[in-house]
C-alpha cells in the first residue's frame, strides 16, 4: 500500500501537467505562415545596396512574419540606426559585414527647445536628413534620462521637426545642442531578436558623443529575449552595448573595443542577463558597468582588460549574480569594484569564483558596499608587475567577503586590507 501511495505521489505532477496542457489545432483559427528570409547587400541579394535604408526595408518586411535578414559581405553606411522589430534575426556574413556610422553632424539651436515640443529651430540644418535619429542636450541636461532623442520627420529651412516631444526644457543660451549622435542598431520595444555575425563600426573620430542610456553601438531598451552573438562593436563614441529595462538579454562570443565610455552597460532593471565568452577591452571607462537592478544574472568566461577604469563595476540592487571564470587584467583602476550603496540597495548574494584578477592599476578587488553573502572562491589574484596595491581592499563602508581557497601573489599593501 505504501508503495502504491508513493507511486501516486510521483504521478500527480504529470497528471496535473497533462490536464493543464493547452492543445492547438493546425491552421484552424490562425493561418500557418512561413517565416521570411531576405538578403541585403551585394550581387544576388534580394535588396541591393549598402545603406541603413536598405537594411531597414528588409527588417520591416520580415517583421510581418518573423524570419531573418541576411547581410552579405561589404560595408553598409549607417545614416540612422537600424531599428529591429519583434521576431527578426539580423545575420551578417562575419567580419566582412561592416555596419559603419556615417560622419556626424551637430548644430546649436537658437530658440529654447521646451518640454513637449516637436520642432527645433537651429543655427544650421545642413547635413541633417529626414529619418535620422537626433540627440538634444544642454549644459544642465546632458546625460542619461535628461537627454531627448527622436527621429527627424521633416526639415524646413532651419527648423527640424521630430516625432517625439522633448522630455526636458533645453536652453539655447546654455549650449543647447542637437546632433545625429545615435546607435548603429536599436532594439526598442521588441522581443525575440537576434543580432549576429557582423561588425558595428561607430566611426568614433567622425561622430559626436552619444549618451549611453539612449544610444550605443547596439542599444536595447524595453525589450526581452534578445541575443547578441559573435558581433564586434568597435570605436563607438559612447557605450559599446547598452541594455536598459530588459529581460533575458544575452551577449556572447563578442568583442567590444574602443568605446568612448563603457564597453557593456546593463541597467535600469535588466534581470536574467547572460554575459559570456566576450573580449571587452580598450574602452575609455569600465569594461562592464552593471548599473541598477541587474539581478539573477551570469557573467562567465569573459576577458575584461586594458579598460580606462574598472574591469567590472557593480552596485545598486545588482543581486544574485554569478561571476565565474573571467580574466580581469591590466585595467586602469581596480579590477573589480563594488560601488558604495546603502545596505538596503547593496549588491547582496553575489558570488565570484574561479576568476583571474591580474595586474590591474588599483586594487584587485575593492568593496565599498555593505553587501551581504558576498563570496570569493577559488580566485587567483596575480600581481607579476606589482601594479595592484592590494588584492582585496575593503573601504570603511564595505563588508568583508566570505573567502574560500583563493590564491594570492604578493601585494604591496597585503592580501586583505581594511581602510
């Protein structure tokens, strides 16, 4: 009898699953629609041309059914960001497929651009074109959520018309500027998107700085189930890849280099992120800047090196993240930095294991946060050129991590140092 009761207990979940399973008929209520594949670029392509307009035409067509836009080898001139749509895969032909931003243009506006306004009266509209994405700033509103972005809908003389109203009051007498600083690829309010096998060239020396909460080499916002695979983001005058207010974004097997700000910037609520097997190097600021509310995520198998500040920086409500088998080396300041936060907002329950933290120019690992359940296990703190001042440095406001089986080279200040 006990054996029968135990068997019934085992079968109950399967029975419940069978009862709750939703059945569907083939082509009864909804038609069966085959996914579309369209090629763009050179000889033999469905859509000829090496422009952002040609790519956008294909993306918009494929979005009707879902499917793939295949780019041939060649250099595509990007006047405006390629705007991805739900269910569309953008696939290049490897490093020979290059999406390169065109030369930037910028001017002052001569009349204040007020909240909600849909037009900009500028000093000189030459170089701007309908369809471009623009960025609007002044000296008091020049970063993140204080920056307005919109697409140009018309230009009449020195008046630029846009599709979205200003989100702040911008003053002409406080260096009010409008530029076409914008992404190479935008994924905005889209799901089930893949971008793979291509190069996104930001043409940094000929473009103005683009704010990272609104633009990046690849910008993902209000989106979910997005994969970026085997992509090289190079020389973007801003952030390499930024994703804000997202779910299930994966960045893998990619290279991010030469960015004018951070290499990777997940934030503003981006749980379930996966960052794996990437080479993130020679970016002006951090290699990986984990901003706000990036939780239940994985950072594994990456190289973060030769970045201007930290290799990895994390902080505000960035909880339950696994950092495993990363090589963090030769960065301009600390290899890994936990930012200062109040305890309620600290980066709790993060685990760092099997990482190599080597020859950074500040501390190997710095803790300025009262984070709970912070674990460092099986990491190697290497210091062959004597640039790391301490392997682990704990600031006055920081908590001591749980340490298990870590290996330490000699450091001038010591292995674990308290302020």
